[in-house]
């Protein structure tokens, strides 16, 4: 008699393949979905009849129930819908699954980086009626890579033991946790989705490690191991600066701040130095997800929250600015900021009410100045500008005095 869960996995890259493979070996029924342009990710699974799983988790050949590009077939009868795409794809995923959702289905973003706010925005826009539960985690259940290509996955670390997770609204987090009973025991309930959203460690370490090693990455043409060689003492200072700003945001929201090191140990049960030993190669270019996903999604959301709260985020702002220059893309304007999430104008208290209860309050009136994106300012330019203004005022007074005489 089948006693497992029926699980649909959206995204058949490294993470999705790991979820489908590991949970199939655990006795669950998994269906693996991929979008048409990446159909090769699932055709390889279909051709060989399953997924070859190696590494430190369950190993063997996982005969998944289905590998498909048909979203309806993937979601039909699924109890859990696990989204394992990049965060930049959450909007597309939301639009794809919305017509197929049924009551009591549970949608989980691994990780979210605030993606539940975007998915909920799309569901509201489309008028989704089914009573589905929506949640997100701080990080992925595993560290993994498809070392031998599609249809295979190597899991080199099982993440946990305290992977923060919450539902949107948080009032449904107990239901979310109950739905994961017998699936993952490495998740713990958070106060709201703001904790897993901001405590995704990739938001800090990936942008800092990638941008401030860009010369090494480009010169080596991707022959680069960020955690092993790129997190130098100077880069750590940038990471620490981002961490202090994030802690200030959490404190301003009324949450208990956690340091980057505390979060890292909770999520991976090792120190950053120990994690580096078994880390994967990369990033390979400035078009890698370390930049093109983590900056417009997580870094931008964090900076946007800082603006709402009046908490300065100069390091986050610099990261966004530098990445925008390098990739000739306005990451703040196009990224996951409160305005794009249709949450601009809420006060901090109203935002907290929304993530806890799901009730969207009427936006408070705020000044346009607070919402305007901040850009790093050249201190020297500012001083010269102020000096010029002072000289101009002195000259004006002198001229007026001469005229009076």
C-alpha cells in the first residue's frame, strides 16, 4: 500500500532533479516538470527511466513517476508542489500553475527570496480561487550538482538542521509544516516569510563573492571556486557590512536579528570555512545566477525594505549599482522591490500585518523621496559641490554689499 506523498517538482535543473530523485528513493511519488525550452532536462530522465542519484543522501536509481513538459499532467493529484527554479522564474511559474491549482495543494519555493510575495501578487491578479497554501524556505534542502548531466544528480550536502520556513500568510505556517511531515525534518517554522526571505545566505555571499572577484572569474574563464579562493579577508568585510545592514532591518521590523554566521550554521550545520571544503565550482561569469538572480531578487528586496524602514543600506545599494553597470541592466528598477510587488505605500506595521494575516491594508501615504531608488554618491563630488555652493553664496553677498555701497 502506497503511504508516501504525491509530489510535483517544478524545474528539472540541479535542485529539482535532487528533490525528485531523493524523495522518490524515500518512497514518495514524484513527477518532474520542466519548461519547453529546457526539455532536455526531462527527456534524458524519460529516456533512461529515472534519475541516477549519488552522493551523501539516498543513492541509487530513482524511477520517478513522470518527467514531462506538461504542467497539467505534473500537477494533477499532487499534494505538494515544490518549486525548484531560480527566483527570476517565480512569476512564470505562478502563471503556469495558477489555472491548475486545487484546494489544499501546498506550493513551496526552495528557496523563496521573498518569492511568495510575487506568487501571491500573480494569484491575486489572476483571481485564483482554490484554497492553496503558499510557503517558502530560506535555502534548498541539498547542495547538489548534475555532474554527469541531465538524468543524474550528485548530492554533496544535506542542508539543515534549521532551515527556516513560513507560509504567506504566517497564520497558515502550521498547516505548511504538517504537510511536510514525513518528507523533510530539517525545516523549522519562522515568524513570517520575511525571515526565510532575508536569511537566504546566497543573497549576501553570492553577490559579494562574485562581483569582487570578477576579474579573476573572467580571466580564468570560469575556472574558479568562490568559497575556496574568493572569500578573502577583504571580501569578508563586504559580507559583514551587508550582514550588519540586514540585522538593522530585522531589528527595525521587530524581529530578533541573527548574524550571517548564525544563519549559516543553522542552515548547513557547519561553519563557512568547513562548507568551503566541499563546495562546488563557480560562478563562471557575471551572467551567472550569483549575480543575475540573487541581486535583482534578494538584494533588491532587502534594499527596498531598508527604504521603507528608513534603515540605510549603502553596501546593498553599491552591490546593486555595480552589478547594474557590469551587466547593463537596472536591477533595482526591474527587480523584486516593494513597488513591483504592489506593496509600495505600506507602513512597516501594515507590511507585518499582511505577511502575518494575508490581509492587504490600504497603503499609507508616503513621500516619493523615500521610495526613490538610492544610488551610491561620490563623497568627493559631494564635497566639491557643497564647496562650490558656499563660494557662490559668498560671492553673491559680496556683490550685493558693493551695490549697496
